[in-house]
């Protein structure tokens, strides 16, 4: 089956003054990079898909390494999409590596599966002892404004987190319009929006006040839960009634994590 075979390869390091820069880079369509810039001591890298979204047969691979003392934020200027696919699927694989003293935040903007979409994503985050990472994923129920709500064919999502070579988390779900997981989500909110966050840091502990404040974000429109991983990390889940409340909740969670780490948040967009 024909399709695009795109990639992103980044190696980010810090100079003698502690400023992060891209030491090596390579990318191919449907991946494009805007010019990276520094904000709050973090290198902000916007990953752009100049096409309308992923189609049948498309294969995209991200390979990102953050070396010691480097600080990187990967984000995107807008939502990503997978279109209707009659045969086959579209696939994204991601591998992130963070060295001791490095920091990586990945906020790829919301993913919108359109009616009939078949999409598979695999993510592996490898954090060495002393490294830190914040991994955020947001999922829309579809093109809600067009009346497409959970009209995709199948989503297969897998995330693995490794700390010091030991796997500390694995999240795997396969969603179809009839799956029990989706039925449970829709029982709470008819147009349920979902976010999954993982944070890995040696500078946070289970009795940090941020976890209570994150839990207190729960409301009639938002369900929020967080729990400690086997070591060195935490998982946070958000289920919301709409896109605006989901974004506000995830932004608040991000703010609490940065505050607990004693850092200022870099902006997701250049002002």
C-alpha cells in the first residue's frame, strides 16, 4: 500500500553556557520543523505536519534524544488528524531518550480521529536515572462540530515508560466504537475527551502538594486521577466533557508540575 514514509530525528545538547541547541536533525514529509527557539531556558521545537493529516499507508517515526543538561519542549502548532481509511492503517512510532540531567516535555496537541480512521501509535520513553520527562497526549472523540463522534474504525495506542532501563509503566488500549472502554467513557460524557500524562522526575515525591491540587481539579465537567508508578514517576488521567475544559485541565496540571519542580513553564507558542 502506498503512503508517505516520514521521520524526525533530533539530538539536542547543551553548550558550555547551559543553552540547549539542536546538534543533529533530520526530517522528511509529512514532518517539518519550524525554527527552534529558547524560552525559559528550554528549547522549544514545533513539529509541523504541512499535509491535511495521516492517510492510509502513512508511516511516521520520531527519534529524539535529549543529552545531559539539555532542556527540550516538543510541541505542535495545531491538532493532528487521521483520515478515513478503507484498507490498512496509518502508523506513528516514537522513541524518546533522556540522559541524566536532561529534561524533555512532549505536548503534541490534540489528536482528532476522523470518521473511518484506522490509526496505530507506539511510544517508548527511555529516561536514564537523573533524567526528567513530561509526556502528554490528548484525544478528541472526532470532528464533533461535523457530527462525527466516535465514528473512527479503530485506534490502537501503546505507551511504555522506562527509567534506568526498567519498565515502570505500560499503557495499551484498542478503541472501537463498540469497545467496553469507550462505552464507559461515554457513560460519563457523551462527547468524552481524554488526556494521558506521565511525569518522571527524581525531584518529586508522593507527598508533594501538587498531587492534591491536581486531584482538586476534578469537577462536574472533568474527572482527574493520578497515581504513583512503581518508582520515579506518576500517571495522570483526565476525562472531560469538551475540548476547552480538557485543555484548561491539562494546562493546569502542567502548571502544577512545573511549580512543584520550581521552574517556569516555557510557552507552547512563540509570542
